[in-house]
C-alpha cells in the first residue's frame, strides 16, 4: 500500500477557513483537505450583509462568495456543511463531528487541524432578547431572518443596540428604508475605537439625518407584547418604542473547542498563536476572529476581528499546514473604514485614548484639508489626525473623517507603518497628484509637516480639547468668523486677525503662556511662528482649531462643512 496523503481538516469556512483551504490546495495537490462548516454556507460576504438588507446589494446570491460546488470542482476540497466539530482528541489526532443533517456523530482523523470557528454576536443577558423581532447579524441565516421580517411586517421604528461598525451600517440601511431609527451605545460616543472629537463628527452627521442618539446609556430590558419586542428600556429610564431591535454590541471568539482541547488563550481572549498560526500544539492552527495576532503599534498579541487579517492568517496557516513552510504572518494594525451617510470614518493603528490607556507616550496633530485641490469642483473637507511617538516621530496611528478620500489616506499611512516609517518619511512620500484626485501637498503630507514642526521645536502643540486655564488665548480668525463661531469655554480671548498680528503685538503679554487658534490650525501656526520670533517664549498651537475644539468639548450640533 502507498503512503496515505496528508489530511488537513479545517473547522469553519468564511474568510479564515476558506482562505486556508484554497491556499493549502494550491501548495499541495496531493493533500486530502476537508472543510467542516456548522452552518449552511461555507463562504459568504458577512461585511456585505447590511447592504443587502438596505437594498444596495440586490442579489442575495452575490453574498455567497464561493459555494461548496466550487471548492469541490476547482480545488478538490471535501466541503461538509451542517457539520459541527464538538471536540478535539489531541493524543489520537481525531475530531468529533456532529452531522446536523442526519443527527449523527462521527470521528474524523487529521494530520493538521486548522481552527477557524469565528466569533459569535454578544447578546446581553436581559429580559426580552428572545423576542422574535430581536436580531443579530452574523451570517446568511441571520440576514434571511431580518430580510423576511422587513419584507413581511414593514416596521416603522427600529432600535439598534451598539454603535460599532455593524450598528452604524445597520442604522444607515434602515434609515434608507424609511424606518425611524434610534441608536443606543453604552459608551459616550459612536464608533468607540475613534478618539472622541473624531466620533463627534459622525454623531453630527447621524443627528442631521434624524437618527435619535442615546449615548452613554445601556439597555436594561426589552419589553415584549405577544412575543414581539414592543419597547427598549434604557438604564436611564428612557423608553424607546420599537418594531425591530438589532443587536450589534460586539462579538466574542468561539474558543470553546480550543479551551476544551487544552490550548492556551492569550491576554485578549483569543487563541494564542505564533507567526504561522500554530497553537501550543504544532499540528493545530487557529486563524480569523478566534485567534490573536501581533499588533503593529505595540508588538503585543491581541484580537483584531476584521476580515483582512482573517484572510491573511488563513492563507499563511493553510500554506504552512500543507508544506511545513510559509512566510511568517505580519503584524496587524486594525485598519478599518465605515460609511455613515455622507461621511466615511477610517482608522489605522493606535488612537490617543488607546495610547493613554496603555501608558504609551504619544502625541498627535489634527489638520483640516480638502481631499483634492479646492479650485477643482467637488472639493470636500476631511479631518485627519496623525498619532506619533514624540522624539522619534514613529507613526503610531491615524484617523480621518470626511466625505471622500478617507480610504486612500488610511491605506497610505497603514502601509507606511507596516514598513516602520516615521512622520518625516511621510513628508517625502511621492503621491499621485492631479486636480481631480489630490493636491501637491496631500493631507498626509500636511499632517506629517505639522508633526515634524512639533518634533523639531518649531511649534508646540496642544490637543483640541486641552484645559486652557491660565493661558492667554489668541484667536487669529477674522471678525466675521469669530462672530459666527465664538471660541468655546474661554473668557477674554484676544482677537487679532493673523494678517494684522505683526502690527498689534503690543496688545499681548509676551510673558504669559499663549495658545493660538484659528478655524483649523493653519493660520494659527503662522501666527505662532510670528510670536516665537518676537520674544514670546511659551507659545502653543491648538491643533484642529476652533472647529475641532467644538467637537472635542461638545460640538454635536456642528456639521463637517461648518468651517
């Protein structure tokens, strides 16, 4: 008898499992590859589910990225749906499988085992969550249930719990269907990974579209009538009547199999892996939302439940399982983007508040700039925040909010971080420019210039939400701008337009610490340089200007076009 082929068993499909299976096949034509998926669909676009519900994606079949027949026909992969792995016997190298179609259990041996069971939606342990019109949105079965309910009952009101990526996408899509929407979030801002002033820009957009926001307020219970959710009661006592509830409070990794098999978990609750996706057991891998990855800004291992890292980790593990070799997986930066009506919000790497939480020394600059030159029609303003390490200038992260061009800037900065660039390297990036697409000085350049000015001692920067007590405040905007948008929460600010400053320096006290502001931080930088070269020793530029200070302090009534 000939030697038995290498058997690779993969638990779960979608991004990580499916990528592992196809990469393994491309690297090893002779291996036996079996993919076990407990649901009916082995590979689907879970990021597209909200857009199907809202009608932007009209064909449900488009959500099914690859059907079992394709895996079998093109890749010779044995795909078994409705097959749930319930246990791993590591000494025997056997998994126990429950066949939900037949109601039977069987054992299946493996040489290499790849765990890609993903994550499950978190549902708070409160009364009423079992109601028939309370939904989560994680797979095709979920979206089918929600779609059927929308089509049959035509709900007039909806409450979305959780203001993360899924929650914001669902709010947008339900609003587009003409449904009155309320958004509830336990923390005091939408999209919690963002810094607060950046999130306020999105909150302004949501409120402008008529979305009822309830931030910093959790849910106490869901009241039901005849088995259906009738209202949501918040911790504050507020009662929100509703015909539909969407739970989007986050996900938890499905680590039960790994834990029961004695595999280690990391500090953030995912399965601990090495650079090839291997667990404590070299013949068992973990990929996707269940696993931890090296996080680029810190080097620590952490869970980053996003589709990109899941696909890449699956590819690495699949190749390593099939051949014993692979390029090591690279660090993950958590690069992500979300659309919120007319705005997009993107981020990569570390936020300022995350840096503070980790006691990491970090500084940031915030600039306001158009996505392409202002003289070309269609120019739209964006806010770009660049986070960096003081002294070294190492880029730690970035955030941006605007109507257009956000993805481009986040991708550029994420790429720069991947290769260890600092802010000085960002200033020299050779980026594509033509009037319809950008500017000779791109927003990325402008943010990097501002950071370099701070590092080089040409300017000192204050965060837009900083406490200005005891400081002399100089506002260098025009009188009309000041009248339209007074500087917030400061009495006695001195107003001198920047073009008049050199002739009116005697109106200021050079001995006092002075913070300078304008609408965005650009004119105030020019004013700071004038002051610093005329005897003023302690001068600061308020990054992001009056506009971002309004958002940092309160600002939810403003819109991005207000500057």
